[in-house]
């Protein structure tokens, strides 16, 4: 891919303090398990599901501000439901959503925002390639979720060290050729079934969790 940007050895430049504290706490309960064979009996109180009150105490009291670090960009949206799902994932990982202001998109986002709180949305305009070119010129790393010979596997995608835009293509035709030329990296999600690809919301959510360093 063009651009000379690399993703090796990346560590996030911005921290999520409460999430980090949660992961440190989880380390105390992590038990080595041989595949398929528990290292100790699972009966008893070893596993305790958190109550809604416990979860509420661990979550933010208010929505996070715009960190402008990881941006999910479904620039050729087709289904409004997918935008709502992506918006929920963006809130979960501290990302933003970038979408063109098509006539139906604001209503789809409002309907899909089940958190009932303002979400961080960047409006791109209708010239998707022009917007991507500007972001790339400003130093952002542009990642495309696409089937390509040069694509890296999702498992090899490191967390984002710099401002990173995850480009998601059209549900049926993928990322157009003129936009592929603007990518720094292509990422492929392995599949063993008969389907050619995952839908935009599922694919975008997987990539966002990798970029945030949560998977």
C-alpha cells in the first residue's frame, strides 16, 4: 500500500483510565486453561456475573468527549440499522463515526442511538474520496476493511497509535477503486463459511475493537 505509514509496534496514544483499571482487575481472576480442559472445577463461586448496578458503577456517568483518535467511516452507507449498531460500538471503544450527510442518515442515527445520549459524529459531505484525501494529507492512517491480495489478517492488526480512520465500503460493492488508492492498509476478516463478507456493522465492530486494543 502507498503512503509509507506503518502500524508495527503500535500502542494507543490516548488512555482509557477506567477501562484500563477494569482490565487490571480482571487479570486477578484470569486462570490458565488448557484448551477444552478447565484447570480447576467450574462449580462453585469462581464465576459471578456482574449485576446491572455493578456495571453501572464501572461505566462513565456521561458520554466521552470526541477523542478524534479512532474513526469508523462507513462512507457509502446502505442500511440505517448498521449505522445504529456502529454508533453503539463507537461509544463502547471510544471512537467517532464519520458519515456523509445523506437525507436519511441523520434520522437513521437518531433512531439507532439506543444510548439516548449525544454521539460523536463527523459529517464528511458527499465527496467521500475528497474527504479521505484531506484526512490522509493531514497525517491520519487510513485503513480499509476490504478483500485484497495485500490485506493483512484482522488478528495482525495492531492497536492504533495515531489518528486512524477505518473505512467501510458499500454493503454490496465494497470500497470503490478510487478510494482503495487512498488506503494505507487493507484489513481482511477471515471467514470459513459460504458468505463472501460480513455486513458493515459486524465488520466495523471487529476492526474497532482491534484498533482500540480491546481484542
